[in-house]
């Protein structure tokens, strides 16, 4: 996902209201490396949203980054007296901050090269957030063999996902990644019985609500023809994160 045939310029203009960043196949683009125009330069759609859409995506996850920092502080405070809870809160909260910060930076940069780099980081951080969200639930709520097994499995999948993203830069494997995200997210059903026995009903349903928000958001992520589909997906991600923060802070850490 670093420099490739889709890279048009090192410093494209910042004001492209209603237009797409970079050149689209069949249009003329400017090759900053060679100092001349080029024809038929492909531009990957996920790197070429209109400026209005990029601003909307930037603002939604910039807000998420700020809220994630606040959530991290709150969770650290309420779990300060117990080391395992403190570590679990730190892992979950940090994974939230990393996800929203990397996404914000991805949408902030207009250089296609930097957008590609931060997109790779953004997608890798999704694996970390999923595993980070499992950490308090598996180590504190589930505990025992079921908790440790689920903890190890999810983190192993997260590490594998990050390595796939790092080693397959630029490959069109988005559906593979999305499928792995969903599998990881719903792997908890394997330990559904122990989870229901160890968490209040309200906490369980907040966890389910968060999972549904994340999963339903994938529909809008894949709906490329819908204007502002990426920003709408971001709102679902924010909703999912809010549900999980509430569930973990109130019913796991507190």
C-alpha cells in the first residue's frame, strides 16, 4: 500500500470540493516524480473520496479519538485499585485511541502516499481494537480456561491479521480482512454460556449492541455508491465503541 501505480503526486492540492483526489482512469493526472502528465493512471476508490466526504470522515473519527482518550482516562481511574483490571483497561482504552487516531490521520492527509500508509495502519488497528475489546471480558469476566483460551485465540488472530496487512500491502484482500474482523468479533459465541453466567444481563446486551453496530456498519462500508458511505460507517463504529465502553466500564471494570 506504499507508492505504486495509483500514486499521482506527492503533494496534491488540498481543495478538491466535490472532486476526487488523484486521477481516475481515463483522465489526465500529474506525475510529480516525472514532472509530466500521464493518461490512464488508476486511482483506487477508497483513496479517492471527494473532499467533502473526506472532511466528514475526518471529523467523525477525530471526535472518536478525543472521546477515546476520555474513555481511557475514566477506565484507568475506576480500575486503579486492581492490577488486572488496570492492565485490561489500559489495553482496551489504548486500542480505541490507536484506532481512532490512525483513522483520523488517514483522512487528514491528502498525499496519496501518506494516505496509503495510514490506511494500512488504520486497518491493522481494527484487529488490535477487536482483541483489545475482548481483553477485559476474557480476563476479568470469563476468567478460567474459557477466558484464557478466548483471549489467546483472539490475540493470535489479531497478530496474524496485522502481519497479513503488513506483508500484503496493496493487495485487494478487503473482503478477506472484513470476514476476519467479523469472525473475531463474534467468536465470543463459543463462550456464550460462561459469559451469560458472569456478566449482568444489561452488560451482555450492551456488548451485543456494540457488536451489531460494528457489523451493520459494514453494509455502509461496502456500499460504495452511497454518498458519504464512509462517514456513515464511521458513525456506526462510534456507536459500537460507545456501547462497548459502557459495557466494560460499568459491568466489567467498575
